[in-house]
C-alpha cells in the first residue's frame, strides 16, 4: 500500500489542536461559561477513559515501536 504524504507534520497538527482548544477554553472562561466548561471537561475525561479502557495494551511489544 502506498504511504500517504501529509502536508503537515504530526507536531504541527498537534500544535494546531492545542491552540484551538486553548482558544475555546479561554473564550469560555472570558464569557463566564464555567458550567459549559465543566460539562466539556467531564465529557473529555469520559472519552479519555473509554479510549484507555478499550485499548489493547497487552499486544503492544517493544518491537512494534519502530
């Protein structure tokens, strides 16, 4: 299968998402929407716990890291 060439590196994409999330959080704090911020934080934590809970970490070996 041919490898997909991306225009942006993984680091650039991660920085973009970081800045976007920081702007959203800053806007919610500025407009005093703390209740909405609590709900979004709770949903993000639930999503993270589901990802970790359903991940298959036993099959990951040292040789798979390359």
